[in-house]
């Protein structure tokens, strides 16, 4: 099976991305993308990084984020905060 994005949840200044092999995967991997992480990647200040910037970053970098999550899961982790 492949490692896929199962869900995306927004909360405060974070976006939680849940990855797994299927919707009923008993051990989802949660990758949390913070506003600070996105600001650094976009060379912007945290205060000028909007929710829209964060969502755009996650969409544009979906393959890289999935690969990062897959790598973390392969090392036995269940969560990672960026």
C-alpha cells in the first residue's frame, strides 16, 4: 500500500496532516506544520505569514511533506512537529 494524506486539520497557527496507508489505518502519522516553519521556508516574518500562506505552502510542497512523514514513520515515529 502507499502512504497517503488522509486528512488536514487547521487549528490556531498549526496545520495537522494525517498520513496513513488507508482511512482505517490504525496507526496514522501526524505531521504538524507550524506558522514558524512556513515563515522560515518562505523567508517571511512569523507576523506576516497568513493562514493562506500556510495552506499554499502545504499544497505546493505536498510531495516533500509526504516524503518527510514517510521517512519519520519508517524510523518508528508517530508524530513530527515542523
